[in-house]
C-alpha cells in the first residue's frame, strides 16, 4: 500500500493498517461492526505516544522540574500537534470515510487526522512491536519535539490556565463541563465551559471535545476573571 511507503513501515498483517485507516463514519454507512473502525487502535496509540514522549523529554530535559516536563509534553501530545504531523503524512487521503463526513471536510479535520495518527501508532505496535512504533513516533515528531524544547509551539491553554489558577496558592478544582453538542454524527459541534471551584470562567466550542476545551480555557485566560 502506498501509505506504507509514506510512513516507512511495511505491515506484516495488512488488516492492522486497514483498521487504522477506517473511520467510524465508514462503518456506519456500510453496516460494519463498531470494532472494525480505528477507535480501539487510537486508544492504544494514544497511551503509547504519551509514554514515548515522556521518556524522550525525561532524557532531553535532565535538569527541569516535573511541572516543566508535563507542560512540554502537553504541547507535543495535543490534538493540534498530532494533526500537523497527520496532514504532513497526508493521512486523510488514505482514510476510509463515510460520504457525509468526507463532504463536510473530514479528510482534513484536525480531530479526525489526529485520531488516525494515534491509530496508526497502535497498529504498528500490534504488528511490529514497541520498538517500531517508537521509531515511527520519534522520526515523525522530531521537529515537533525540537520546537517544543525551543518554545516555538502553539499554546496549550488548558495547562496555562491550570498554572495561572494554581499561582493563587489555594486549592483549585478545575472542571471542563460538556454542555451540549449539535449537528449530525459526521459534523458535530461540541460546547464546553470551564469551572474553577464551581465558578464559570469561560466557554468554548469546537469540532471535538478537546478543541472546545482548549477554547474554553483560552476564553478563561482572556476573560479577566482569574
């Protein structure tokens, strides 16, 4: 398959790759079982991706605190970072996707592209083992990691908000409340607000819950209530 050349990995069991590139909308339109989409592989890839980046930063940033490590990791493992790499790999072009999802721009939607990258990581783990998956991650995210270390990456508003609230010294309980969602399954919009100790600080909306949460955190930072 052409995509194997793009990611520089050849699958022994092509079914893993086929599953990684199958979006849930395709399964719905073709009456396939839910487990045949890429969401289970995404779950696996997400966990391993976090672990690989954590080890990488632990080695590269030998003299920084746990808080700095956490903040730097958050910049790398976020949806925007994954989507950037996925767009570079043109992963959207290879996805099996429902017609409605495709017509609404699904092949380049940040949340879908990011999830597909994690699913590919999960597929590589099952097919070739942890070492092959780690090699893929460190190669494809090399520039992202270096940019994060140099402070050149996009802001992680959720982490920034948490740090600002914790500066007050008192105990803070931050919660992202999913208020509602609208639109068909292939083109949903999520609405979220963020609270601190029960006080509403800001709201956001996005095409994924993660995006909506980031926008709510940004609104809180800019809203003057902190």
